[in-house]
């Protein structure tokens, strides 16, 4: 196989919904209750590469033990699969400012030498002016994290889906 495209983000940021929107079909289980993805899920795409749905982090209602287990799963993925990861898509809810758990993840990826692509999710819930304001905010706040790109996206309106596919296709041509 030609690599993995990993999706990581806080619980309830919309990872599974966005994966389904990108693929145009329901492959990932979606729930209104945060923390449903508890293990790593691999989706083989066109017999060429994998989408990797990592468990959500930072969900306050999960037990401390569960949160620690999810963190370990994500850490282990980065340590063991980094060699095969083409792009790490780090999902952040566009409606909020950067949360401490997102910041910790970005610091961790920086230490590992991974430059993620930030997917600002749920932009369909923002007005155009709010979207512009949040994009500018994230450009500024993420400037020191070695981010490859910031893409506003929505699993509802499909905004950003074409840009995500463009990055994946570019990455596959670099083989």
C-alpha cells in the first residue's frame, strides 16, 4: 500500500462525519455522543492507501483512565506508523478558539517532526464574517506550529472536500 492519511482531533470535532463526506458514503460510524471512536479504524481506499480514523481526545465526560488509553493509542500510532503516514489531518472545531488539548497535540506533532494539515470543521455553522474571523485567528495562533495548510471544511456543505482530495492526490504523485 502507498501510505496512510491519518485523521485526528478532539472528540466530537466531526472526524467520522468528515471521513464519510470525503468518501461520499458512510464508512465511519457517526454518533451524537462524543468518544465513539475508541480504537484506530483503517479504511482501505481504492486498494491504494488507507484513511486512518484515530480516537478522539480531550473528551471531558470520559473517565480519566479512558482518556489516557485513547492518548496512548494515538501516541503509539505516531511512534509506530509515522514512517507510512503521508499526511496527518488535524481537525479543529472552527467555532471555538484553540483548546489546550489541541495545543498539546500540535506540540507533540512538532516534537515528532510532523507538519499537519489543519481542517477547520463545522464552518457551515458560521456566517461568512465569522468564518473569515476564525480563519484569521487560526492563521495567527498556528503560525508557530509548522502547519502545512489550513482548510476550512464542512461535512454538511462539503466545503473543503475537493481541497483535501487535491492534497491526497498530490501526495500520491510524490511517490
